[in-house]
């Protein structure tokens, strides 16, 4: 979406694109917000053709309004509630992790976030027999620890092996790698690469703070924009693929001290978190 | 002849514009500082940091609009534009269930049938969507309320995309604001838009240079304008939300409603329970 080019939509020929460009109309937004009468007069194009073009572009690029009742029906059929494996955590989350939602686990370093993630991964892979994608960005995941958790659930080695196979681990140590991983995930799902052992239900991102923290601070805006972009990616992923996304973050507010400077990501997390869970909170 | 061509509209469009938009006066008297609000064409901004009840208030207003008249609602249609993928359908359904005297799937579905949801993924998509919303408003004359949650979602991304020029950074939002004003005036709607407080409070008592924030006498939340001037100008009412940290009740919230022209101020307290917002 953006620049007008031939073939972008039916009715938009190369000639039209050239003429419009010579009058300063280069993008879809320019055309849609221009005064079409004036454009028709100046460019010598037919007013009717321009109006039709505007209608087609709007139909193609604007968002489609959904009816609340239809959305509700769809949600009822596609939402699954996944137990985390920890009883009191399930109670806190109102029965468990909801697919289609982003649930953030936040806390100070060393408060147990990675352990909760590993526990969720083990439970979903073994107890619910569904696939998990674990995006590790700070090296906190060790297969031996997951094996330990699985061994505590079942002595059967085949079951343990099966569960381990359902956990796919990807490492991403900076934000661009992480965005790539999420993009690849979408690609894989859209090509319907299905494994025989179940569908992907949980995406754990441990941790988001590790990839975002180096970008923030000072007067740079790029870091914040990238963080908002990552947040948006995670939210749309949860919704589009019907998975539960579980990012972990750092809960610390750093006062940067000058007016007009945005607060550290501790405050920004609120933009995307739907139900933050603090590991210290439950007993 | 050219100017006539501009203003000509079909009979259905005219009727859709003028007839059938019911009054939203009774929607929530607590929110407005003025006695006559809200009137058609009002734009209200909900401003506040995260976790202060803005989206809950939107669910409360939505529920109020879509519930049938027999259950205390206004039975009008609502268009909810979600830019943050923030809308929680299950929460809205819970609020509706608590407010209905006898809730059944049928009634809930009928209420939800009066709600239209639009998800926007970028500010250009928001602009294009607002352009195409006109057609939808013509075909649904009972839409009275437009909700935008939130207007500040694309702020940082826009600032990066605009490069170094502030005008370029703000241009899409400026066009959106103008379009919103036009839609709200022509189709006689009321718009509620939320904006996040993303600028931090300064720790020292003196103000920073060239800041243009409004001082509200007994209010804890400072308002720091960061969205474009065009938006500041179309807002008629600003409602600032904040959370009470020191009260005995754990989850008490407060809002200060301010009518920008007449400068009237009103403060209210509310709590958020299972059934949504409840004013104290």
C-alpha cells in the first residue's frame, strides 16, 4: 500500500500513473484525498474514471468493518483455553492462556519468568499434545531443564521424546532476527506446513526485553517505533493464527529525567499487554 | 455548475444524513461537564496513562448504546475502530451479560449485531478506512456513535516514517483529524477517541520550554499534548483519566471532564467491576 503503480488495481494503467505523477499525485492517499474534479480538469482524465478508481482503491486498501455478532461467533469457535500447568496461575488467568491473546509475564530479573515459560511449554507439549514455538533471545532455555520438567510428569521415555519434539526452539538475539522469525512463522503457517503431531498453539517469546532494551534510551525514536512494531506483530500473530503469545518483559521503570522523553518500556508494555502476570503474585 | 456538482447528493444520502440519528444525550451524563452535551458533532478525547479505565469506559458506552431500549439501552449502532488490536469481545459480552435482566445467546447476538468493528493496521489504512466509512454510514442510518481506540497507536511509527520533517510525520494524522471532523459533522455522530499519555511527567517543578499543556487546578494528571495541532483543534471535550493510588478502595479511578470552549470542569470517581464501569 502506498505508491501508485500500474496494475495496482483494475483500471490503473501506466499512462494514468504517469499523468497523475506529473501532477504530484504519487500515492494512494494522495489520490483518495485529492479533489477529483480539479484533478480531472488538470490532468485531462475522465472524472468518472477517477471516481471509479478511487472507489476501487478504497475497497482494496481500507479495512473492512466486521459485524460484532459474526466476530463473536468466530471467537467462540476458534478460541481455546490452554492450561499453564500451574493450578494457581490458571486461576489467576481465568482458566488459562487464551489463544488469540497476548499474555505478558513481567518481573524483575531472576523472578522466575523463564521457569514459568518452560513450564507452560512442557505442559502444552505433553499434557495438551500441541506444538509450541519457543523464541529464545537470552539463552535461558536449556533442553535438559525441559526434560527434567517432563520427567516429573511421566516416566515414559517415548512420551517425553514426543513432547520434546513438539517444542520448536528458535534463537533470535536482536529485534530484526525476531521479526524475521515471526515472519517465517506466518509463511510456514500460510503454506500449511503441518506436522503430524498437532497444531501450533503457543508462541513463547523469552524475552522481549532482551531485544528491545538496547534500542531504547536517549532521544532516539527508532527504538520506540521498532518496539511498537514488534508489539503489533505479536498481537496480529496471536489473532491471525489463533495462538497464545507469551512474551516476557522486564518490569522496571527508568526515569530518564527530561521533559517530553518517553518513559522506559515498562510503561509502554501497557500498549500491548492484555493480561500481565507477575510471577511473584501467586502462591 | 461545478460547485453545484460538488454539493449534490442523492435523496437517500440526504435522508441518511439528517433523519434517523437519535440523540445520545442520555448516554452517560457523568462524562460531560456541560449540561447540553453531548450534541451531534461532538468530539471527545479520553486521555490518560495505561490502566486508567479508558477502554473500560468505551465498553460501558458501547454497551449502553447497543442494549435494547427495554434493558435500559439506547438501541443504536456503534462503529468501533480498533487500531491496537485491543478490543476484547469476551469482556464486552461479560459486561452485556451483567447488564441484561435475562441474558441469552439470542439477545447477546442481537446486541452485538448493532456493533461494527474495524481493525486498522497503520495510519494510512486508518485514513483510507475513514474515507470508505462514508458509504457505510449512508447505508446504516442508525449509527450514532463512532469510537476510535486509540488515536495515538501509530504515533511513534509515524514519526519514524516521516523522516526529519515534523509536517510529514504528522500529515496523515492531520488528514485523519480533518476527515473525522467532517464525518462527525455531516453525519451527526458523536466521536469518542482515546489517546495514551506517552510523555512522561517531568520530575522538577519548573515547566520545560515552550510547552503548551493545560493546568487543571485540582487534578493529578498533567496533560501533555503531543498529537498534531489539527487534532487539538477538533476536540471539543477532553476527559482525563487517572487511577487513585491512595484510596482505601483498591480499584478506584477518577476522571476529569473539561469542555474546552466554556472551560467547565467536573470530576467524577468510578470503579470497574465485573459489570463494567460503575460511578460512585
